[in-house]
């Protein structure tokens, strides 16, 4: 309506201007005179006026139906409709109106120009929008609703990286306006394609699978935010009819009734992990060595006071004299009370760290002269020995750029041979860390636990210690490959497979939304058991570098448990106790990764 009114007013203004000027068209010096005399001329004028009015009405109607068609700004968005497949779009030459998208994401670095589209579906629908950069530029995707303004940003997808497609799926209401924004991260600009697919929306309380995806009402993820699907989390009832009761329902994840109590030996939140084994308890006093000078093992992990990693940097442990960067065997060796030991942290010979903060960040730490701040992947930060070249570092260390500014800053562990790792006896040359994990061949007790090679529990799934069986995963959960159970449902089963030939992304793991194509396995327990499922890829091709592992009790149900390795060389592992029944295991990976993997199952007494 606004666009129609604007165009009609412009036409009216033009008509008044043209008819209200007595200009001298004849060039005789006198203003032109209009008259009603002369019937033919009057009729012709009337016909012309009628034609003009008809044209104006037609133009206005056409513009009203366009739903966009502008230049790609909020004031003049380009048109977008269901089933559009736009193949020649670009942000080149557009305005840079938005940078921070504060309602969707706190970062403020979308400094490239953006292209804005207006989508106004006629009916309620589920809309999937895919934006694919045609080159290596990092373009991202946002949706505003109901108006085109930064504080109206409702949905964003920006995790793909340079040259990677971004996809958003949203429920839309017929007759409402949605503004789709393509913007460039860190000044990125360039061409892209834009595809819009619209499907039927699920009505969440009519007992019908309205969109034909096999999931009706609250069992359909489209209904996740619908009030009809709210779950009361402590009444023992499946209130929303999705087959999941109380804390088994993901809608109860943040409910106080489903919080893990960290000292009652119970898996309160039903994620297969109890008390301090549950990551939810990582910061709970019951799971932390809270007193580093009482000679007690407060958190029951076997380490007392300053020997416990929880006490790293605690003032009670700051009894030593070693400065930052010097070797150490424990926290009490360091003036700061913070030692990254070789057997605990993997740093060659151990290293003292100054101004340790866990959790922390470098913005809150003031490092003394001769040190530089760096943060570890565990959320802890500290002051490390500063350097400009490797010759300034201890043997087994290298001088690296820790803040990404192109200049070397600090000495970090980078062992090259086992001889440098005098405590663990093994150097992982791929990472530069001294590793305490058991190697499963060679006759050496690398982790010093008294068990050598295949006798060590660390080798339960190692190919050198167990027989592996090739077993391709099923293309979908419904077609999952059945794992043959060991005798008596107790023991180890290890299968091998690959994601290199998997046919599609059929599962969305709850712990990693940016996933890849996946495959599925199943196993059936006739009686309760404690299980460990271990997914191992590899750092280099053909290994699967970034593994993601999910466990579910039903193909249509949310994950019971999910593990994301968060980096190469790490296992994705799920451990817990299960009741009798059939379970489904989904092998997945981060961001379209593919490759070979080993999948191990350990079945033990509950």
C-alpha cells in the first residue's frame, strides 16, 4: 500500500506541474492558452487523460504486486519469492548500512556492502534460503522481521567461512514481510546465487503431519517454539505428545528441574553422565579442588591440593621461585603457582606461567616485561615467555605468533622427539605436545598406569589390539546398519567405515549445527548395560579429521547424547548407562568434512 500511494502521488504531482505552466510551446513570446472550444480537441484531451489514468492505475497495481523490485536497500529492497533461483546476484556497488547485527550476533565486523531482499509469502510456510558465494568471499545471511532494521534481526547464518554456502530455514506467516540480507564479513564483496524453497508449515496441535516429513505436531522440529509444545518438566507426563517425558525432552534442557545435581550419584539431566562426569558440573564446587591447602582431595579425583590442576595459579601454591618460561614439575615450583606440567598438560619439561587466569582472557591480564599473554583451548590464559626467534626459547619449544598479528610473540611447546619428553616418554610430533596416552604397540607403558599396550584400557578400540570389521553405515537412520553384539552383550566391537561416499546430511547433531553428510548404525540391548562409544578419525586424509558422534533412542527423537571432538586427532566419545532397547548411533563430522573412521563399542555391566 505504501509503494502504491507513493507512485500515485508522484504521478499526480507530475500532472499538476505539466498542466499548470503557461509555457510558450509555439515560440511566439506568448504563453500557450488552453480552451474547451473545439469538440475534437476536447474529446482527444479527455481520451488522453483517461488513458493516462488507466496507465497510472495499471502501473500502481503492478508495483503493488511486485513485493520489492528495488535496488537492494532497506528503503528499496529487491523482490524475492518462493521457488526463486537467482544466479547473478552481487553485493558489488551496494551500500554498507549494517555492520553489527546486534539483535542476532554481538560481533561488529560485517563491513562489506549488503544486498537486501523482500519476501512476502502468500501462505504460512517453511522457507529454506540458500546463499552461495560464487568465489572465495565470506558472505553471510540474515533475516529481519517485521521491518527492515538492525534491531529486527531474527535469524543469522555466518559460520561457513569464505566461499561457503549459508542456509537458513525459518517458519513464515502468510502475508507478512521478511527482509533477507546478504552481507560481507570483514569487507568482503562479490557475486552469489540465492535459492528460495517453500514447503508446507506444520500445524502443531491437530494430530496431522501437515508438511509430510513423517513427524506430526510437537514431534516435528518446526514446532519447537510453539506454545502447544511446551513441556512440564517434572510431572512424569509427556505433556506435548512428542514421545519424550520431562528431562528427556530437549525443551526441558534449561529447566531447573533438569539441572544436574553434582554430588548425588544420579544422572539428573538424563544425558548419561552423573555428577562430576557431566560437563555441566565442571564449575561446581563439588567437582573442583576448592581448598588448595587443606591436605584433602576435595573433588575426589585422586589429586590433593596443589597437585590438582584445579589449583593451578592458586596463591596457596605460589611457593616456588621459578619465573615464567622456566621448567617445572608442579605448581609449587613456580612463583606464580601455575605450572603446565608435562604429564598433565603436555608441555615439554613443564613450564611456569605468570598471571594465570582460568577462566580468563588476555584483556584482563597484565603481563610483566619479558612475557606475552596467550590463551589455551580450555579457556585459561596466562603470561608465557616472550620471544622474537626460536633461539630465545628452551629446547623443545618454538617461538610462535600467538595473537595473529604476523609477529612471533611467545615460546610454546613443540617437541620433535621422544627424548625431549622426559616425563611421558612420547612426543606427538603432529602437535608438538608430550603425550601421556598409551601407544598400543612397542612394549612401553607411555601413560605410566602400569598397563602396557593392549592391556591398557586406552587401547580398547585400537586396531592393533582388536579385530576390526568393515561395516558401512546406513544412509539414513531408518536404514541404519546393525552392529553385531558380542557374546552375552559384554565386550568390544569395532567397525570401520567412511563418510567419503555418504549420500547426504540426514541428521542434525545437537552439539554441532554445522555438520556434514552422515551415516547411521544401530544396536539392541536385551538388558541394561554401561556403554562407551568411541569415534576416531585421523589428522590427515583419508582420515576423518573432525568427528561428531550422536546417540538416539529413536530416529525421530532428539539426541540422547552428542560429542563433538572440537579438533583433529581427538576422539568423539559417549559414555553412560542405557536401559534395554534399540539405539541409533550417527557418525557425523564438522562442516562437510569427509573421510575414514573407526567406530568402537564397549558393552559392560551397568
